[in-house]
C-alpha cells in the first residue's frame, strides 16, 4: 500500500466511526414528538396531555433541560407520567427523577403512576414521598380530576392482576394510566375508554422504514403493542415509545418519544 492509500483508508475508517457515533447519539438522545387527536363524548373542551414514559433516570442535558424545554414547548394542560421514571438497579437516578418531576410540575399539573422498575426498587417509598413533595399527584390505585377529566392510576404492581376492575365505580369517562400495554384486554374489560401506557420502549430496536420492533418485555420477539393507538372493544390505548433505556443499552431507529394526546369533544 502506498502512504496515500493508507491515509485515505485511515481517514475513511475514522469518518465511519464518527458517523456511527453521531447516529447512535441521535437515536438515543434526540427527542421526537408524536401527536394524537382523539374525540370522546365525555370531553367537554379541548385538553392537551403530554405523556412522559420510561425515563429510567436518563438525563437529556444538564438537569434534563432539553426534555423539560420540549414538554414546556407543547404547552400541556396535564402531564402524565406512565411509570419507570427510575431504573430499579440504582438509587442515584432517583435524584434525577425527582428534579425532573419538580420542573415538570412547574409547567402543568402532573399525574404519575408507577411502573415495574419502581416496584423493584427499594427506594420507592422515598421516591413516592419525593414526588408528592414536588407537587406530583401519585395515583396508586386511585383517581384525581384535572381540567374536568378524571385520571385513574393503576399501581405498577397491579398490572398483571384484576385490580383494574375495582379501581373505579364508573370508569366510562376516565383516563387510565397503566404502565404495561400487553394487558389491554383487562383494561377493556374494566371499561376505560382511554388508556395511556409505556413499558414496551417501541420495540427497542426497530426495523428501518417500518414500525416493527424487535423485542418488548411481556410480549417477546416482534411485539405488536409497542407504539401508536390500539383498540380493544370500546377501549383506545395509546402506547409511548418512551424516553430512556432499560435492559438494552441502545435504541436503534427508535428515537426517544414524547406523546401529545389532544382530547376534543365529539361532534
């Protein structure tokens, strides 16, 4: 090889590594937004809900400034956190979660429901108290009303059982926050018209130019309930692709996602 050929080869290799690094950073740190406009007879006026899901203690910039700015730019009426704001194996990300929750609560009312990672973290009691102190409404198998709409929250430990059936006397005009989407039949059986979920991480690695993911917890390979709007009987379920990473350290072709759900009266 000539010195010129060697230099070109080395330069090409370095450029390739840089491009891969930029692509991976973009795939895991550039926040996308998806908006759904849904109409229901029980909605009296336009309401915008921004869904934050599966942060897993991740920071988008110092003190999560990029995430908070992105949420603020959406001008939400309510912010819904649908679980796994922390990662179960570490305690230090609780501080990140609480700081983020406090900043979000300064933007709009925040309702929160726990996920499986909170349930497996020994610091959940501390986290729960910290969230309440930060101004967050924690829905542990309970309900709260904001903007004329009632939100019901299913505790992360109860997604797999029938607790959702006794969560409310009248679920017909309530929004259910429930972490795991693959229990959609239970949510539909309980009679909730709208459910907000996360957990599936958009399938983590997505096949390019498709909406198909490779794997989701609770659903296995090539899962179906990983993003978008799904219908079961009279129930509509919105699944967020989420923001952070869990057991898989990288997202591929699957940018972190904030979801905007705009509710309008049914004409």
